[in-house]
């Protein structure tokens, strides 16, 4: 009987500890902790410093697959807080801040706070920041220089206040979020900390009034066509790869998509040819498919493949009618490839992480909307790891355009929200 009581008491103690660990400390209670209060005050006092770093980051180019220069700057800024940082083989900048539970490699003790380094703009883009009527203007100023500035600011505040956490916090500036980066940086981070991740918070873009708790699945498809090529006059009638793709596009865009699950498609890029008076040897298109349903993505991909094949057949038939086909070397060759696939996922409504950010919202005096989007949070969400994406605070607009802007007014609200959510997830030691 005594052994049964001891077992029951030990089991209940363990269950109580697990339950306590799963329930985040409310933000108002966290904010009363002296060290946390100092960190919040630091964010208030250092708004100008944060803006200065934001500008430095923006003016350091980070084209797709060329994030190294900006990565070096982020490593420097994060190391200046006193943390030891490293760059992994992909170029992710990773800084581990150990908690009271460090060393327990079997425990889910890691909370990852990340912001992506890359922009959508090529290297030759002018990224000099202009100031107009309180706004900062430059390509990438909002997406995602503002997120990187928030990452640095929160890391600095935690370090300056000497906050002790139960869990390990990993601050990471990751590569490969945009376009064909295919979330490769976050995939690597999740692989590195597999089995230890308690939560992931990705900071992406401006605003502080949304919570991205649902990952939007997407698929990027490339269709490439090879042909004989030739002169536009002398070889008129030969099958033309661009014409074939055009026929396929015209057929594909007639597809009907449902309102629910919400689904979209976009032919975003078409390339090919060498001159206006040449029949091209080669042409490609790149297509973006997005849906709240994996089954709908599968359907769209199949329709796209069929449309491209039909486009080839129609162009070949037209060439035969013109008497321009003389042998197999005049045939068109089609290759359709998946060049990117982002899995979807969703954070349960009763997740401790959702409660943590909602508590932070109440503390800063706002109410946030839940959103579905395609962000770095897709990767952990797809694997059942609690994850959200949050804005960096302030306001921004015209993302992915040369007219992109950011207004730092109210940035501190977003920074406090990120800080309190991070600390609630990691746990604070008194």
C-alpha cells in the first residue's frame, strides 16, 4: 500500500510539473519580474538605436542565395550582445543562450526566435534608405529588415537585463525564406534541434496586430521546353517553345478554383529566346500554386502538367500543318519539375504558444487576428512543433516592391509582444 502511495504521489508530482511547464506565465506577471521589467524599459529607451540598426541591415544587400554579407553583419550585431554565435553550412547565423535546463539533450528545452536574412531583390538593386514624412523607404525595409532589427533588439534587451530562462533560447538569422529558397534555412534549424524544440517564433515583416498560426501550403513548378530553334523568317513554321508554353498557359489559367479551401495560382515568370527575330531553342515558365488544401494543390499541379503537355501537342500539330517538321530533331521536349514545396500546418487553438502571445497582446493593449500565410513557421508547424510568425511592430507596406516602406511609430509595442511571448515560452527563473 505504501509503495502504491509513493508511486501515486510521484506520478501526480510529475504530472503537476508537466502541466505547469505547459501553461505559460501570464504577461502581466512576467512584466513584474525585475529583470523582465528592465528589458521592457530597454526597448522603450532605445528606439533610435533600433532604427539605426534597422537602416544598417537594410543597406546591406541580401539577394536570394546571397545572404552571406548580411549574415556577417547580423553575427556581429548579435555577438555584440555578449552571446557566442556561429554560422552553419547553409549560412544561418545561430546564437544559443543556455537556460537552467541546459545539458538535458532529451528535453524539449529550446525556444527558437528567428528572422530571415534574404530579400527578393537582385544584387544590383539600390537599397539606400530614404526618409520621408516619418517613413523609411527602401526595398526590403519591411520584409524582412524590420524582422532582423527586432531579433537584434530583443536579444540585446534580454542580455542587457541579464534575464535567466529555464529553457535555452536560440536566436537565429536564417537564409532561404523567400522564393526558391524553399525555407531551406528553417528546415536546417529544425533538423539541428530536432527533438528539443519547444516552440518556434518567426519574426517576419511589420505590424503587431496579427498572429500567423496557420501555414499556407504552396508548390512552385517550372515547365521547360526545348526546341530546334531557328530564324524567324527563314525557318518560320518550326515549333516554338514560347508559343507552346503560351498555349499551355492559356489553357491552364481557365481552371476553376474553390473559394473554400482558398486556392490561388500565378504564372510569375517566363523566360526564353535570344533575340526578337530568332525562334528560341529554350523557354521556361515558373508557376506558384497555393492552397489551404494539399489535395487541391495536387489537383492544380496535375492540371498544369496536362495543360503544358497539351500546349506542346498543339504547337507540334501547327508545325506539321505548316510542313515544317522534317524529323525527330524538330520535336519539342517538355520537362516539368517541382522546384519548391512548402508544407502547411496549423497550431491547435489550445496551444500554450497561442495563449502566450494572446496574453502579451492583452498586456500591450491590443487584440490580434489569426492568419494563414506562408512563412518560416510552416516547417515546424508541418512537423507538429508549436510555431507562429509575428510582425516586428510598426507599420509597413508595398512589400516586395521598389516602393517598400516602414514606419517605426509604435515599434516598441511589437518588440514587447515578441519579448513577452518568447519569455513565456522559455520560462523565466526568479
